């Protein structure tokens, strides 16, 4: 079935029909109150080695590099004001995901992050955008949601962050629009599906073959998507966690040297800000960004 045509626009025209279409506007949050707290296996490993969170000035410098890379890639960056009680607000991917019909409010699982819904709702209201849907059962986090292309999506359901109830609710809303949606189980050790898989460009993904179910890889192949393999060790340093800008550009962490070389070998322009302080907390360029508007 073909996806249904776009509905009437309400408020700000935040629309994303594909993770690889040219990115025009994106929401980030400065890391002024960021610190490492033990919410996932990656940051727990970091904290086991270093018990001090990085200095705010260092975090801000890396975050500014990310903002510059995205602007250099042609997108407009909006910044939401960080709140002191929400250290992980910088990972704007997780609390809201923008679809072809507009923003969907997610339902974060970790108590330390649940409050993020409030500033995000206020921000969208201030910018005249109405939520298309609000997650209201189970849990749903944006890092598990992949709008692969118009009419095709994958939602990770590890049970740790996004659970089956939350994933199936969003899947149902998209399926009612004529979309094909795959709900993909994986182990919660890996936090979000975007730690293991991200789109780089139309028809090209990056994927941790060591971990992903062969059935998922087969499903990608059947839908005409090939991938650059990323080894387990690199994936756990957020080596798969990239942001496609469209028009042959991609943002990938400077530290992901092997992947960046492979992306360049594919003919992509790689913008590579240093992001080690954020990847040590469990999130890279994909997690630190919430695309608001991409071209159709
Ligand atoms: N989409 C993502 O993978 N987001 C990263 C979130 C990391 C954050 N430290 C968390 O545990 O929620």
C-alpha cells in the first residue's frame, strides 16, 4: 500500500518522511547541565573508569563543533534551553520524534529523563507546532525509531527503553497511514536501536552485523537497503550513531575513524565533530539531534 498523502499542516511545518532527505531544521540542546549518570551500560562502563563528569566548558566546546558541522551541512539549528534537573536533555532524539504527520511525543523510560516531556511540550507550543500523536502506553524513546523512507519504518523494542506496548502503538499509527513498520526486538544492553543501526544516505545504512538479527538484515536487504558493517566494539562507542544530512552529507563523530573512511569511500562528505564526551555517555550525532524538517 502507498503511504497516504500529507495531511493539513498545523502550526510550524515540522515534517520528516525520511531519515535521509535533505535536513533543513533540527533541534539541539546545549549541554550546560550535562553529566554522566548511570542510566545505560555504556555510561556505566565510562563511570567505572572515570568517576568525574567532564567539565562543562569541554562539553560545550564539543557541542558547538556539532552545531557548526550541521550548519556547515546546510541545516538551521534550533536550541532548546537546558534545565538543570535534566542532565540528559542534550540527547534531543529521544523525547520527541517528528514524522510525516508532525511531532510525536515519546514516553521516556528512565526516571532521570521522564521530565524532559515538559520543556519539549512548551518548546513546540511556543513554536506553533501541534503534536500529531502522544505516546500513551508502555514506553517509547526516539533512539529506537527509524523513519527509513516514506512508507517504511523500523522501531526497536528492547524492553529496556522502548517496550512492545509503546512500539506497537506508534507502529499502529503509522500502519493506519499505509506504512510498513517492523518492530525489532534486541537486547537492552544495546540501549537504543540507533546504537546498532542508522541510515547514512538513501538506500545505505550503517549496521552492527555482529549483533543485529540476520532476519532484520534480510528485511533491510529485501527493501533495497545495503549497509556498511560496524564491529561490535565500535558500535559500543556509538560508531553506528550518525546523522544523515541528505545531499551526500553525513555527520559522524570524529573518533569513528574506520566508519568515516568507509563513508567517504562511498562518496559521502563526512562532517566529523569531536564528540567523545557524549559518546561516553551513550549517545552520538543521531542521539544529540531531533530533525524537525526535512525535504519530502
Ligand atoms: N538515542 C540514543 O541512543 N540516546 C542516547 C541516550 C543516552 C543517555 N545517557 C541515556 O541513557 O538515556
